[in-house]
C-alpha cells in the first residue's frame, strides 16, 4: 500500500505537470507514448480543397506538411 508521502508527491506532480502525468498514465495503460496531438482548425474551403489536391498529387501527407509549415513559422519567430 502506497505511503501518504508517496501519494502527496504524486498529487503534486499531477498538479504541476498534468500533461506529463497524463502521458505516464497513458503509457501505463498502452505501453506506448504518444508524441503527437490532434488539433482542430477552421480554414477557407477553397484553400483546404486546393491543399488536399496538392498533397494527393504530390504524394504528401497533409498532416506532415502542416506540421512542417508550423515548425518553420515557429523557428522563424525565434
């Protein structure tokens, strides 16, 4: 049975870094660590359609291209 001190420390970690704690719980359940997250964007229909066709024609993964573009924007801002 866990000690009260252990439970207190675990509670503090869970409050301080919820994302890390949730990742550890997920790993305990699935034995896998997710390194990606799902996002929801609203963009112009015409742009979305053109982008989808562009990726399909070039054989690109849409998510990978969006991730790459966001990464470039974030790096440019440093």
